[in-house]
C-alpha cells in the first residue's frame, strides 16, 4: 500500500520578495504593518535579515540597526493574490494544491514524484523555479501534513529564530543559565528541502523543537518548565496524563504529526474570476478621473460576463496607488446582472471612500462572484418563451433599491419574510436575506384564526388564577406590564398543539388555548393558557404573547 506523501512549501520572505520583484534595487527592504500605536515588521529581504532584522521586530528597533532601511506598507490582499498565483503555479507538480496560512502551500504528491525524477528531483525542480522567480522557499516532505509543516519550518531547511533551543522558550528558572547553540554560518546556505523517508516520521520529528507541533504559546511554556523541549520527549509519555495536564490540543497535534489522526487538506477551487484593468500613464487623484476610468472598465467587464452567460453578483474595484498599496471597494448586487447601468450607481456610492494618496496609476475591476443569467431547468417552448419575456420585461427597481441600500448598510441588514410550514405562531414565517432569496410566489397562507400584528415571547399575566379547568375562560381582571386591565370581550379559544416531533423547550407544557381579549384600555391582546398544566394544578397560568393593534 502506497503511503500518502505531503509536501509543504514555506515562503518565509513572501511579503518582501513580492515587492522586491518590482524593485530589484531595494536590497534593505522590510514590510511593516500597524499594530496599535506602533509599526512592526512582517517580512524582510535576505539582505535585511543578514543585517540583523527579522519579522516581529518593531520598526523603531529596526531603524536603529539599519538607518537606511526602506519600508513598505503591508497589503494583505496583494499578498493573498500573489499566493494564489503560486498555488496555480504549483499545479504543475500535483493536482491537489492548497494554501497554508498566509505564506505556505500544501501539495499532495502521492504518485507524482516519479514524473520529476523522484522526491529529491521534485524538490530541486521547485527550488529552481522559485530561484528564477526570486523567491526563498523552504520545503518539508513527509507522510503527514503536520510532519511536513514541521520539517519545512523547523527542520534543517528552515530553522526559525527562537525555535526550540532558544532562551525565550526555556523555563524562567533556567533562562539565565541556558546557552543557545551557535548560529549557522552565513556563508553556508541551509538546504532547501528536508525529506523524511517513507515510514520514518517518528525519527524525523524526534529531534525537532516542540514549537514544530503548532502548539499555543502557553502550552509551550508549560512544557518547557517541565524540561520537555523536543518532540521525541513526548513519545514515551502517557497520552491520558498529557491530555489531562496540557489539554487535548497537544495530543491532537502530536497524533496528527505522527499519522494517528487524519488531517485532511482541502485543495483550492479553480479560479473563475473575471477581471479587467486599466494602466494609467500618469497617476490620477481627482474623482472625475476615477469615474472616467470606471466607465471604461465596466463595459469591458460586462461584455466578458455576457459572453459567458454570467452576471456579476459581487464586484471589487481596486484603485492601486503609486506606492503599490490598494484599498479595494466591494459591492454586492441583489441579483446577478451584466448591465453596466445597474452596476455603476452602486460603485459610485462608494467612490468617496477612496484615498488616492500619492496618486493612482492602475485601476482594476473584478467580478469576485458571478452566477448564470439563464435558467438551467429544461422546460417546453411555450414556458421558455414566457420566462424570457418575463425576464426582459421584468421590473428591476426593487433589485436596484436593495443593491443601493446594501451598498450603504450591508446586504445582511436587508431581509424579507417568507411563509413557513408550521402551525406554531412564532414559526409561521421565516426571515431571509433579501439579496439571496426570491419573493414568495403566491398568496400568503391564511391561518384558521386571525393572528396578532405584533408577537413577542410569552409574558406572564398576574392575578389571573382561579378558574376551574372545565371553564378556562380569560380572567375578568388581570395585571400585565405593570398595569391593571379589565376584560371587556373575549373571543376563542383556538387550541394549538406543540410539534411532538420537535423538542421545543417553550412548548413542553403541552397544548395552549389562545384568546383574543379586548380590555377596558382599548387594547386587543392575545392571551393563552396551558391546558395540561391547568388540569394538573386546578387553575390556569395565563400568558400574553401578542397584540392586534
């Protein structure tokens, strides 16, 4: 039986090397992001790393070490797009490729390595391609995803600072006496791939630091205080004791790395994104210029969608600034459409949120989500002609209104009511998102008795006890919501039984008798009494659940 072979590719300098591809002369380059009141490094180039910089360092400390450091703001959307491009590139080595975090890829290469000269040849081919693209890659190959991740991030291919033998992860009592191992000389580059032979996962992981199991920092500190610093230290420990002391997460990660518990990998779906872009000769910043660029992009995108019989449902407008950053605008339509006149007003509502900065030199319009415009159901010629005529002559004013409101307050805030198949009053209707549901076709199902205009959870009515079960009529006087009421007229009862096939805690008391009660204050209330409880106690407990006016 062939074992599963998983390859993990880690790009430790992804954010910085993405920018370095556009500006090769920027050697000392770091990517920074705002965290609270300070700025922190998220990625650095190889030259900056040799100078003593590393991700997670504050920008103030980095500038003190390298005064000539160049910085760029982090753009998570651009990094995710670049990683998605690498995922498509990795498809030449395996049909099952998935992204891992923000800087890694999973490849299931079971049965694929022989096409590239074996596992070592496959890793060399990947390393060569990444070198041509100007990317640093660390690879780990093992029988399980957890072991492959550990070898790529903390094996010989890519030992992170402060990994397992560093002072920062030792127990507090031993940090002053701990001595980290000497760092690898800069002149000797580390190997690009660490391969665990088939069936030898235990031996490959035993010497790795505990952080290679992807554990929480609190768990790592607790293990270090007990002197457990290597994965091999856990092999002989009782699992029940480990789970009791450190939680189920430690045992789960260990079993996933060793293959006792499966860890599935979900390959990414093929990209079906339609996009158009406009590169500008000079940066722009005025709103009329941005609108003019949008007017040139929108018809082109709609033509692409219409040629494929698709309509845009979610669109993203990306104004790329001259410094390589972007604050995209996303709008959602109530119905898929390829009509520019219906899409343009929604985008124009959000153009005021654009910050041009030092100027915008590229505009990009993306149909993030598209849906078919034509019906797929097979129908007769007459029915098909009627459907086409209804669609062409249909009034899209409501859909356009939902789209405009959704652009301001969000599509989730716009809902519509649909009838539900239930005789329980509070379950007689469903609340659905207006953008993702069709209006109810037909008349609303009429209940056997009129229902109140307002419904709320049952509220107790005080001073209503006393009637015998044989004559459970509404009380002559009662107190509700801090006010005294006198019954002028009562209509009922309407008996409603609970749904015996569902366990609803609110209906465990049994059948209810509902009455429409008109009080001396002019209010028409909806009261009920539970018959099963009244038969047991000899008196009824009354509740108010709605109002007719």
